[in-house]
C-alpha cells in the first residue's frame, strides 16, 4: 500500500500548472533564449583571502536563435494547453 501512496503523490506533482506559474517558468526560459547567461562572483573571506568564480550558460534555444517571444508562448501552451494570460517580461 505504501507504493500506492507514493505513486499518487507522484501523479499529483504532474497535474496542471496554473497560468501564472507557467508564465513565471516560461519567462525564465525566454530570458535564457536571448543569449549566453554570464555570472561572476567576487568576494573575500578571513581564511583564504580573495575568492572569484564565474560561469557561462547557453541554452539550445539561444544557439538556434529562437525568438524569445515564441519560446515563451510555446512553453506556456505546452504547460497549460492555453495561450499566455499576460505578455512576457524580459528584464
């Protein structure tokens, strides 16, 4: 019986996504489609002194040159089965 409860919880996690949550998730994907995401962190600590780290990430959408608006709309449609409830916010 335990496995049945785990299965039901797993299926509940795959349920419908709210339009607002879909918009948030898909905006992140659309922003990533704009091009490489570059991060740089600088700092210091009392034990080792200066610390620096960096990262770069690029999505397949960015590599293919997909329009971020199209990425957003198709993502929301894929998650909800409906068109977006609001325009994309690409900060």
